[in-house]
C-alpha cells in the first residue's frame, strides 16, 4: 500500500471508529506459532472504548453495568478465539492488509498517489468515508483474486462474530439482570439503524462498511445461524476443529450452507 494512500485510509477508519465499542488487539509480534517469540506468554489485549459505550447506553437507555459487561464478554470471546487459534491474528491482519491495499488502489487508481506522485486531493478522507458508508468502494475491485480475498475475509469475520454471539446466548438473567432487554434492544438497533452493536473490531467495522453489509446484520445473523446449525449437527467439539487451520474456516458459500462445511470437515 502506498504511504499516502495508507495514511488516508487510516483517516477514514478513524471516522468509522466512532461506532466502535470494543476491540481485541492480538499480541504484538505474534507469529505463526502464536507465541510472539516469548515462550507462549503473549496474549491479546482488550480495549473498551468507554465514551462510545456510554453514548450507546444513553441513546438506547441500557443498564449502566450490563452493557459494558456485555461488550467485554463479547470481546473476551474474541480473545479466546485468538488464543485457541494462534494463527488467527496473523491471518486476519494479512487478509485485511490485502483488502485495504485493494481498496486504496480502487479509490486512487494506478497513478494517483504513488510515493512520488501528487497525492490525494484535499478532502479525500471524507470522500473515502462517504463511499464506505454507501458500500460503494468495492465496486472498483475488478480483480478476481482481490474479490476472492474480500469474500473470504468477510466470511471469516462473519463466522467469528456469529460464534461470539452464540457464546453469549448462555448469559442468563441471574448473571446479567437486563440481558433479555439488552439482546432485544441491540438487535433492533442494528436492524433499524444499520448500527454496530458490541463485537466487531475496527477491521470488521471497516470491511462491513465498505461492503454495505451492516443493514442486513450479516456478521451477526448469518454467522450465528451457521454456528448454531453446526453445533446442532456435530456439537461444539465438532465445531472446534475450525481453530486448527485457516483452511477450515467456512467459505462464503458455506456460511449459507453449514451442512456443506460439516461434510467438508467430517
């Protein structure tokens, strides 16, 4: 990714991040063996964006304690995912890097922002964010490999968010008194506002903005339906094979057809 384009895309991401509630950051330096060269001591870090959580609590009139606890539980699930699959952080980072590079190329073209070129025009950050909000940036991707990368990353993020959603199905009112109202309000908010509830990190947030998927709640409903269907067929132990190899992540087609994934991995 060219330096100017990367900086401009980072600006667009910062605009979108006003909707971010929490984020799990993989341990720095984590490689394929997952230990970051520190004997397995590295672990993901959980960040809670308190002003955004507070703003959502006020906007939706949610419980002061239950909402941040819900966000933390969701993000902790992502941390467990990263620890169960040491390759996952690098896989997502590499895929996101490829996708962002393709998006920058689509926005600026082949000669608009080279290291020695004229650079983007004034206001380009706002233009990128506006296109992203309309789900139009990826219209410029004509390379089949790039489109495949985007689809595969979207499927992986959809699965991860859906898995976290299903894990939180086990939260009961004796642990979180307002949990039923919390689920209902957040689900309604996502559907009506195209909003972002607890869960998606900045990469998922940006990707789904770019693809215009939020209005359909794809990363929650489709991913959760996939996980519930797989668990009903082969149980949690059968599902857990997904953490052993990136090749076992569900494909875009398999997200909609969990039975196909089950047959592939069985």
